[in-house]
């Protein structure tokens, strides 16, 4: 009887470790003046958007920065840690526009990503990768690991999905 209880405890622990990876973030710390310097960078870059929002993806620091305002007068309202494309499948650099949106994709391939927002062709902002049973398959943030998409925590991908309008400028450097 004690053996079975011990066995079941070990089995449950093993399943938690093996079958549900936890969110892992890079240990990188942003400079204390990051918000000020990113706002200054965007406002000095002469960027405009057809909506009241602008997104700047800082691939060097693995940050998605969301601004509100207008050309040369952008105010940082959100910034999120992200993962970007690996060297063999990099995230495209340049200026793009928000396009299609959707709740999820990947189910027919054995995984699921939530709250996608397109910024160029098949390139998307979306959640980290989940298994079909909704456990985390790959929760890595702050790494070059994707096929070019920009991965975010689910709650952050949902914020973009819910709040960023079609046509919003996405600037990736």
C-alpha cells in the first residue's frame, strides 16, 4: 500500500516535469532607462501609423513595445518579453501592417498557439506553444527559437489581439 502511494507520487511528479514544460524566460535584464530610450528611439524614427497604436519589436532585447499617440509623439503603453525567429528562420525586419487575426492555429499538427495577429504573410504575433491538452509545450521567452513568428505569453498575445486594430504599423529592428 505504501509502495503504491510512493509510486503514484513519483509518477505524478514525472508527468508534471516531462509533459508540461513551464514558461522559461531568458535571464536578460533591460537597462533601467529602457522605457525612456525606446520612446525616444521611436519618436526620432519618424514613424507613423494609420491607427492610434504603433508596435516596435526590438529583436536585440526581445521586446514587443506598444505605443499610443501619433507621429513623433508616441507614448509607451505596454512592453512584453518575446521570442523571435531562430537564425535559420529569422523574424523579418522592416515596417509592416497588422492584418488578419484569429483565435488559434496548429491543432491539426498536434499543438496549439492562441491569439494570433498577422504582421506579414505567414508571420504572426501569437502565444507560446501549447499541447492539445492545454499544457505548455514550449514556454520559452527571450530566445531566438521560432520559425520567424513573435511568441508572447498568452495574456500578452490576447492583449494585442483584442486591442490593436487592423492597419497598425509594426516596426521590427
